[in-house]
């Protein structure tokens, strides 16, 4: 081989090497672009997932607030019910005590002196009683017949 041929071969070899290097660079750039693109796609997917997550978190927060409101209303209703029950029990005790007192007072009002009936039957003075006695037994219709 001549020097010229060697040189041609060397130049060809350099050109081929440069061509491979260029292809490698392009391929590397493509690969780099591809990995950047993949990373960007991955980041975009994560961002979209985070947005969806945030939307659900907002809905969940609304539901938690509603649950808290319901629990508060429930506690309020239970407290009102307990207070009303206490008032009812107190009123029941007061009404029962009043009824019991009325039962004890009723005989005292209605109960008369046992001798008061006798006083009404008996005349007020002895003269009147004697007169009534004589009138009753001296009445000819009241006299017993003699045998």
C-alpha cells in the first residue's frame, strides 16, 4: 500500500469515525431528549395526580365539616332533650307532691266533727226538748192501748 492509499484509508477511517461520532451524538441527544421528555411526562402525570388528589381532599374536607355540623347539632339536640327531661321529672315530682298534699288536705276540709250531726238532731235547749218529748208521748195517737 502506498502512502497515498494509506492516507486515503486514514481519511476514510476518520470520516467514518466522525460519522459514527455524529450519529452517536445525535443518538445521545435523542436519548437525552427522550429521557427529558419522559421525565417531563412523568412530572406532568404527577402534577395531574396531585390536582385530582387535591380535588378529592377538598371534597373530603367539605364532608368532614358537614359531619362536624351534624355532630354538633346532634349534641345540641341531646342536651336540649336532657334539659327537657330534667324539667319534666321536676314537674312530675312537684305535681305528685301537690296531689299528695291535696289528698291529705281533702279529709280535713270534708271531715266534720262527729258530734255536729248530733247537735243538729238535738234541740238547742232543754225546755224545747222536754216540750217536744211531752208532745210526742201525750199525743192520743201515740198512746199505747190498755188491755
